[in-house]
C-alpha cells in the first residue's frame, strides 16, 4: 500500500528529527543544568508525533492482514458448511422476531453446540464470533502476545515442568544411573463469564437493510475486549481472569515458582536510564529471551524513548519497515494502556516470552439471550462469553518495579 510506504518514510524522518532535537536537549542539560522551555516543548511534540505514527502504522498493517484473511478463507465440510448457513438464517429470525424455529437442532448439526448444552440462549453464528475475535486481537496486546486456546469446557488444565529432570551421556555398554524425576506442577485456568447487553427497538430489527450479525458484533466486541484487556493485566482472578499484577512479585534474586521476579528501578518514584532495563532483560533466562517482548503503556514508552546506552545510542528503534515492530534493546514493544503508569510501587514495565508465560482460554461460543419484555419498546440482547487467563510459566516473565531497592 502506497499509504503505508509513505507513513514508514515519515516515521524514519521523524525519528531522525527526534534524535537531533533530543540530543540538543541533553547537551543543554549537561552544560547549563537545564534545557530551554521551547526546546523541551519541541522534543515532547516530536515524541508525541512518533507515538501517533507508530500507532497508525500498526493499524494499517492490521488492515492489510484483515484484507488477506478475507481473500483467503479456509475450506470445510460441505455438509457442515450448509448447516452453518442454515443456522445463520435461522438465527436471524430468532434475533429479529424471537422465533427459534428449531435453532438448537441446527446448532448441533453445525457443530456450534450440543443438545445437552446447559447454558441459556443460542450460540451466535461463526461470522459474528470471528468479528469479535478480530477486534479482540486488535485491541488487546495481551491477546496478541499470549497463547490463546479454545476449549469446550469450563476449565483448562495442564502440567508444566518446574525443572529437576536430569540426563547425561553414556557409552554403549556403560551402566545408566537413574535420572532425577521432573518436578511437575498442575496449572488450572477457569473461564469467567463476561457480558454485554445491547438493546435495539423492534423497528430497527424489522429493517431488512440492517445486517443484524454485524450490528451485534459491533455493539458487543469493543465492550468485551476492553473489559478483558484490563483483566489480563490487573484482574484479581475472582469472577474475572487473573492478570499479571495479581501474582505475588518478589525481588528476582529471591525468585521461586509461583511468584514473578522483579528488578527494582533504583529510585523511589521513577527510573531514568537504560541500565535497569538491561537488568530486567537479562533477569530472564536466555531460553525465554528468544520470542520475548516488552509490555508497557504509552506514557512509559514516551519516557523510555529518550534513553541512551553507554555509547550514546538510543535504545529504542522505530519499526521503519513494513511489518517491523518498534524495538527496545532489540526486542519488540507492545503497548497496553492497562499497564500501570510510572509511580512509586508500580510495575510499569514487563518483559517476557508471553507465549510461554501467559495463557488465555476462550470457551467456544458466544451466546445470546433475547429479552423483549423488560425495557419495552427496546429488545435487549444479553450476550455472554466465557474467558479465562493466567500465568502458566512463572520463570518466563519478569517485571520492573518502581522502588529504590
């Protein structure tokens, strides 16, 4: 896309301008003890422009991905595809007029539900679920970087190896000593119910020009995904997914399984150079650093963009090629404004291999209950999903804590 190419060129030019002006600011502080207000203001304005360009670049790249998905759809069983098409038509009748017309049986034929399904309401057609999932991936950085599993039950369980298994080399006829038994831990992630309840007048539902599947997806998707994005970071695990901040954090030197190790910023209320970021990066075992990413909010990113290493090089690098992410110390950056701001006792920055560290569980099927009675003349649609999340590999993630020690 020509627009993306032009944006990338602008990104590169703006980055060079930022470096030049910020270098002037640093030189002024070092020589005079302060920087002129107009120079500080200029640097901050360019810094903000960099953030906007980076965000727009990500949006355009996401749009390209969506176009590709639309053009190359996967195949499936002809019989099931026919049943799904029939289910979509029947769901439309239910949605508009409240006529179920054998909808549950069609859901079973289309592999969307079972006859013994205890939940109320009906499963939305796959095209609606697909729109919600795409919005989820666009909005939630945690969904983009974590492992996502779809299940058909309420709980996902897995065994993880905490370490302890041993091995060794032996000659062909040499005796083999018994190896240590690996230490296993069971991880269980329960799904929690999230809901939205959009409403429409019956006259709107009667309007054949309205694509009701798209209307429902538009109404609930952003609401769902803003809620769950927050929960994946700060959720307490009670009635919602367990977020990163809900786990016990300990100084990395005292790390043990079940806790998250952190590096202290060295100051009571902030951090001011690259040294602590390097410490965080290398607190993570090298086996996890391949595939690791940084997670922070946009304000923290703006703060870090000004940092240099000991040789005077900026530790942040813009992704000035199509598909290339912004990087910090050579690792991709993900922005999630649910992550805490820089402040005393906060955890404003996380670094880890989230694919191995954090798992998100989706119970298959978004369900809808139709309520035409309680808010006449509006028809309410109580729409629910079941989602869970939690850390599954504690040593694959580290944090920076704003603290003196």
